[in-house]
C-alpha cells in the first residue's frame, strides 16, 4: 500500500507544478521567502492580496523533497497529456506546509501572459480529463472523482476531489482536493493531500477561510 501512496504523491506534486525555494522555518517572527513572507505563523503573499495561516504542528515543505517529486511527477503526467499541450513544471511557488509527507497543503501562481486564452470551465474540463487518464493508467487503483464550483471571497474557483482506493480490496488510500482560479491574469493552483478525514477538514477550512478574510 505504501508503494501505491508514493506513486500518488509523486503524481499529485505536479498537479500544481510547484517549485520551492528557501522555505526553512527559522526562529524569528518574520521570515522573507520567495513571493512573500511568513510573519507570526502567517504566510503573506506579495504577488496578490492573500494570506494564509500555517496550522500549528505543520512545517514548511523542503525544497529537496519538492524537486524530487516534481521531476518524477512531471514525467508521469506528461505521458498522459495531449500532444501540443505544454506542461509548466516550474511556476512560482507560493507556500507549502505539511503535517507529514502524506498530509499537506501546497499552492502556486502561474502567469497566463502569452498563453492561449481559455475560460475557467474549459480549464476544469481539461484538468478533469487529465486526472482521469492519469489515474486510470495506474494498475491496482480505483478512484472516485467529483467536481464543484465555488466562490471564495472575490474569486471564482473550481474544485476537483479525488478519493483513491486499492482496487483488489477497496482499502482507502488517500484523498486529493485540487483548487483552481484565475487571479489577476494568473492561474492560482492549490492542492490538499490527506489520508485522514479530520486532517483534510482542517486543511480545507484553513484554505477556504483564507480567501474570506
């Protein structure tokens, strides 16, 4: 089961195609990191008006882990993308924090300047298709995919939730919740990955509340 979960973590790391730099938590109350700062346990983004609390007991995701997963995940997803569609593996990382390697939050912001203009609905259909094709290609898995539209603060989002099980005995493995929105001509992406429902609810509430402030 651990091998299956590892495969899912590798793939999910590239659903938001993130890159982490300079994210070690230090003792000072204010820490400057790429694309923002952390002040008293709150990440404050400097690319648009947004901030999110880092839950107690969570640590920032290390650069080395993201780079390792990013490389493997890119290759896994690239196999399932339609020819002619470019996958950016290095958009600006905003913030990522984890309870452990299976339960974490991660997000990025990628510029849409110079890209083909599409609607959020069209992006949702593309992402749904990519997820279905990717997970259907993994032997030994079964999954349930649901999608929804929601309004967080001033922004329209769509959310895709995937619950994943081991096929032979229906043992639950993990859940992935992916959020997307177009913000200031950028694509905002957020991923919540969890193996525990209570952890998932904490991360979901923490993220959605961050746009309501």
